[in-house]
C-alpha cells in the first residue's frame, strides 16, 4: 500500500500542536508543524476557552501542512475532556465556552445529589465525581438561570465543536462524551434522567459516533484558503487520554497502562465497564476507548509534586537539569521519607516542599531538608502509590496483568520507570512519549484502511517508536518499603501486587 499522510491537531489545556504523520511500509513517521499556546480567557468572574483563537491556530496548521507538499488523507482533533460549546438554533456558537477551572461548579455536585443520589449517578455512568464534569457544569448554568443555556439548541464537546467549525457538520464523539458523567458506558447512550434532574433538555445532546467516523470534509472557504482542498475530517478518539491509550504498543490484552505526566492515569482496557460498590468506594472511572472498549482507570497525582518543588527552588535561584535530579537521588538513603502523593495537602499548597515536610513531620518520619531528599521522597512515593493502585486493578481486572506500559512525558524518566518496576514486581515498558498524537494519527490510518485492527495499529507503533524495558529488581527491599508506605499513609493494607 502506498504511504499516506494524516494531520493531527493535539490540543491540551495549556498548549496545542499540529503534527503530520505518515504511515509507510508498516512504520509511522511524525513531524511537528506548529505549536501554539492555549490560554484561558478571563471575562468578569468567569474563565473561558477562546474557541475562536483555537480555530485560527487550526487554520495556521492547515497552511503549514500545505507547505509540506504532501497529500493529506485526513484530519483528526483531540483535546481535553468535559468542556463544551453551546450552539443556537441557527448553528451559531453561543458565547465563549466555560473552562473546567471556572469556580462556578464549586460545591455544585453536592447540590445535585440532593436531587439524585451520588450512588445512582455512579451506577448509571461509572465516572468518578469531579466538580468540573460536564453534568455539573450544565447544572451550574441551569441553577444560575444562564441565558445562553436557555437559548441553546445543541451542545458539542470541544473537539467536536472544532470539527464543526472546520466542516459545518455536528457529531458527538464517544470517547470525549464519556468524560461528561452523562453517558452510560453499558448502553453507550446518554442518560436523559441525569440531564432532566439538572434542569436541561436531553435533546441538547446528539447521536453518538464512534472513533473513525467520517465527520465530513473541509468547508469550501477553508479548502480554498489553505489550498488543501476538500480533505476528510475524522472523529478520532476526541479525548486525549483515549487517543494516548490507543497508542499503547502492547502485544497482548494483558496489560495495564500508566499515562504519566503532571497527573498520572493508571488503568486497564476492558470490553465492559466495571461498576460496583468497590469501584465506587475507590473512585475508579470508566471512560470510552476505541473499538467500543472501556478505559477503567484511576487518577493519581503525578509529576505535579516535583514540578511544584522545582518552581519553588527556581524562585530561590536554583534550577536543575533532569540528569542532575537523578544523580541527586543516589546520594540519599532509600525510603527514609514517604508520602501519599494524593493526600489533600498536596493538591495546591502555597509551597510544595513545606507541605511535604509537614506531612513527614506529622507522620513521625525523617523530614526532608535537602533538595535531593525531596526528590527521592517524591519518586519513591510515586512508585509505591502506583503499586497500590495496580494492586486494586489486579483485584478488579477480568484478566491477569502481565506488563505495565508507561506512556506520555513520564516515559522518559528511566529512574522512576525502574523504581515502578521494582515496586510493582512486573515488567515496565516505557514509550511512546508522544502517545496522544500517535493515537490520533493511527485512528485516522485505520479509518483510511491502512491498518485493519487495533492490534495492527499497536504493532506499527511498536515498530516505529524506541521502547525501553525495565525488569523488577530487589523484590524483598521493595516489599518491605511497601509495608512501610501502607503504615505511614494509612492506606488499607491490601494484598501486595506481587509475591516475594
């Protein structure tokens, strides 16, 4: 088959990129064409996304793609989840969409649970309760008697809204819709009752389409302006984490994944959602994946802890190269200070090193004082928390978990990857770091007939991206450290995820 090229727009909450991907002879090559910032827009007391600025950046990406001089088979867009655009009856966009950071949803879930119980919402959706979920954003607008919501005929999630601006066609893509806490993962349909309780008409949401669906072609004006012509626009996995998980280069289904960055998302890919009393208590979530799969996962605080420490140290005039941070950890004794990365005190402290020191003091441990001690504390604690969550996944998974695939920026952290292998007792495969853009491109490639299955997609990715493998070491040492971690953090003593 002759090579085909695809354009991926990969938008995060702080920046976006245009990536050109080409599939040729069973391998994928990628080139970044543009990179741009995505800044929140403060209007009065509210925080919004500048959807028009994003659209302008997409148009610049189209022009950059034309300059490459290659034939583009299709375009795909992925973004963060939960946020949405409201459309008027004539199809025009109503106002600037609210950003999930907007304070109007604070305490809103608890008010909503006066109308329908938290347990019932979880039973219907399998989604962990977070105040910024689309359901609570809509309820907040309804409670405020928001005039734009009252005028709205339809709702489109952010990637679907941008695709609408490119094509003039409206779809509701499954993976991004699944983040809303309105979708039932068993039926793959929206739950009208949840919207009715929120005071919102269920007709605001359209029919769901699956990843790979052809939305339409570039509108005439964009086709002419970019000189690209009437290129297909595909509904990829619109939610960036779903796109990233599609890029896990696994050779079998028996794996867990860790999408590692500022936040860590650890989970498994299953055919059916897992919704029961235990998953409710543990706050596990069931989000949509490609080919009708469910991403059963848990949010864990990730490199946020280190990033905030580095920010404070930079204010003191000290900056570190990553290699230096790794070297520093070797100068400090192992496991002298451990924390629960998800403890509430680390959510957004004024000073992260102070918060870590206070936690260690309160739990009668050695209090870190040097930068090296803080870094070692963070890396060891993350590794041990990953093991705790993996243990829960092993208990709940319908299959045995044989490998852990680390994707995203954290896959480039060999020390943390090795310690994660040590803590969990299973092999860690690291890469790709550009998982989201790769998943976006490969879903387009599958839609274009370049690949026939998710497994073939993953094989091409494995052939195209350098992967690092980490085997577990020092099982007794890490087992003892895990017992200490459980005791300090007061997390329930569970079966250790591997046996010594």
